[in-house]
């Protein structure tokens, strides 16, 4: 079992990664003045999907709430 398999099976790890992902997105958007907001959001979505932690947009926990 590889490191990513263990990651995908651990809900605690997924939750921590989502918080880190959100913090990184927020920081990048602050540093760029929101200029690349759409591109950053798309990249974050793809990364989260790749690691099995994709989420629905527009619902609870969505970046649209900020």
C-alpha cells in the first residue's frame, strides 16, 4: 500500500488536506489580488479530484461562500 493509498483511505487526512488546500488558495488569491482566482480555483479542483477529495461547487464548504 503506497502513501497515496493510505491518504485516500483516511478521512482525517482528507479533511486536513482540504483545509490546507483552502488556505493555499486563499493565500494565492490574496498575493495576486484575485487576478487569477478562476485559474487557482480550477487547479485546486483538479488537485482535489486527483487525490480523491473532490467536492461539489456552490454547496457547503464552497469557495463561493467567501
